């Protein structure tokens, strides 16, 4: 019987084994990259429509302003229903982090390079005892839509002649360093010598006429480069622009806005009644946080950029109706800032004699309907309020449809015996009546 020979492994040198291990490792890396390519592409290639049609929280039935406020906001949609999710949860693309904005000091447009999407898993980076600019700072991770066109530098005119006025608008006053105080996160507003306040110093000059004044605040700016640029260039200078605190390159965009003649507000994300904290981001002002924690977050937001004359809420129906709002409103006032509230809850913590805060009369539908009829209907309702009460303030959020409708509407306001006024001018007129 023939003996069966044992199979023997071939004798390989150490160099051969090394090359085999290297080849297997390389194949593994390529396989992993291939499996995750779709995920990476999905994060980068999220359609523009998904950014411009940001998720809208649903309103709870039964919520709304009091009877007196309801008369001034008649048929107004709930702010919590209409406000787009402009916070962290709206992120789909991320700009490459840049610790400083020095590269834009010469007027160059910010880059639209993309990186990983924002993740809330980084934890609360604004916990007490962690001052300064942190890795994972929400400002480093918030996104803007990339539409391929480079942003124009401050002072550069838009290409379309239809967006240029016969005379260039008067820029808002340049930053006064004596009206800034140092915080753990940067420089924030304060009342300057002689009682100078940002609420008047950075307000757009306006001469009141005989016609009723109607003001419009367009919010949610800074997160989307294309929409931000359009709002600055295409809307009349008397339209007030509000910027989200998480957006990148805020100093660049707000400088451009002020040079184009727009007065600027800062948006403060606040707790609403829906509990969607992921929409508000880590700097949100919450009833569950201590006064010190909320004021620290307020300092962080107030130091994001300079030259703004006031602040406005983003959502916040629950927070502004709670006692937790009182120290925040007090700090806003002590910083020399104006406050514009659209939650309908300011009446609970505002004593009427305060001349630095006022309410928005109507939330303007952000124009999600394809026929834009809801936006136009709200603007017409705002006009009726202005003619009835002598003035009115509306507030909306930027998207392509909104900007188109507002630009067309604003061009013809004078024909309807109304004056398009900055929001600061309406606040000043109301304060003079107190």
C-alpha cells in the first residue's frame, strides 16, 4: 500500500510574508472605504432643497397668545410651527473649522469647503468652567449650503442691475471698541460712556414720515451662504437681518450686511414647548439650566460677532414665559441691546415701562407653499395691522421663496401708503409713547 505523502506549506521568506500582510491590509482598507463611500457621499451631497426646506416643528393645539396679544397677532401662525430648524439639527454639510476669521479681514469671501456633519455626541461644550474656543465648538461645525458661486466681498456690487439702487445705502456705524466688554468667550456688548447703547448706535438711521411704518425682520441667516448673500444684496436696506449664532464666518457676513445698510440682530435659541433640544443646539437657553448656565451661554452668543443693535428669540415660547427668562432679559438690557420677541410670551416678564423690548406683531409664513400665497397673505395682514395701529413688525425666515416674495412686496410698499422702516425705528417710536 502506497504511503500518502503529507502536504507541506511552502517555505516563504520573511520578506515575502511581510508583503503578503501588507497586501491584505491594503485590501482591507480599500474594502472599508468602498463600504463607507456611500455614507460619506450622502453627508456631502445632501440636496439643496433639504436645506432650504428645513424641518418645521409641529405646533401643539391650544397654544397661543393671550386675547390682547391675539388681537395684534390675529390669524398669525404659531412661531413654533413656522420657524425652520436652523439650529444644529439642520446641518447637512460642514465648513472646515477655522479658529480665527483673519483670512477674511481683507474682504476675501469665506471658503465653502466641506467636512464631517455636526454631531451632538460631542457633548455640552459650554459646560461651566470651560471658557474659550473649544474643539467641537458649534461654530466650527455648523453648515452652509454650497451652490458653487463664490461669495462677493464686502462693498462689491451684485452683478444684477436690478438689485442696485441709484445711490449706495449708508452703512451702519463701525464697531466702537469702547462699547465692548471682555468675556470668557470674546468681546460682548456693554453700555458705553455717556450711556451710549448698541440699540441706538448700531440702529439704522430713519426719518419717520406721515405714513404708517411697517418693519420686517428676516432671520435664519448665516447658515446658508447663498441665501445669506441674497438677503444682503437683494432686500431693501430697511429690512432688518437676524443671524443665527452657530453660523460660520459671522463677522464676515454681518460686516457685509452693515455695509449694505442693513441693521443686524442676533438670534438666541430658546426652549420651546416641543422639547426639541437637538434643534436648538448646545447654547440654547433652557428652563432646566441654572441662571449662571444660561447667562454663560448668553455671553457666548453675544460674543459671536459685533455691530448688532439687538437680539431676537428663536422659538422660546416656554423659556420666555418662565422666570428663568428674567435674568437673561435683564442682562440683554444691561448690555445696551434691544430685544424683539415673537413668542407672544414677553408680556409675562415685561413690565411695559421698559423701552428696550417690544413684540413682533406677526410671523410671516416662510413661503414653503409653491404658490407663495401664504407669505403674501401674511404680508397683507401685516400691512393692515400697521394701518390700524400706526406701525407693525413682522418676522420671517430666509429661503428662496421668502426672499423673492419679500423683494417684490417691499418694492411696492410705498404705493400702498406705507413706509418700510427698520425694526429699530418701530421700537423707538413705541418707546416714545410709553
